[in-house]
């Protein structure tokens, strides 16, 4: 029990995807962004409740950015592939397949 929990890896993947998306966008626009930090916290629903899990994403930037640019970066962060994937309802189907012994 010394390593990250599975949910921690999911949060790290989401944070990384957002950071990469933001870095590519800022570079394409030529904006002065020297550092991007993304921290993601997972608030799990109780198993007995029909409530969704919630990912809380904290964004911070260093560099010369105007308020309008910061708002745009917030919007762009929501367009990363993992954000889109995790925003949709998901179903997990597990299928057992018999191994063939030769």
C-alpha cells in the first residue's frame, strides 16, 4: 500500500493530457506561457448512491497572460481527449474467453 491507487493514475493521465493540450495551444498562439500546472483531484461517489464521480481540475500558469487568454485556456483544457472521454457516460463490459490449450 505504498504506491498510487488506480484512481491516482487516472488523475495523473487526465492532468497530463490537459497540460499537453494547453502547451500545444499556447505555443501555436505564440502566448508567453512559461509554466503550466494541472492538478486533478477525484471525488468518488459512494457505491450506494447513484451519483457520478467528479474530477476537480486545478489549472495554474506562469507567464504574461491577460484575463481573456486565461479564460480561453480554461476552455481549451476541456477539449483534451481524456476530458472528452471521461465526460461521457461509460459502460464496462467484461467478457471471459476460454484459452485454447495446445
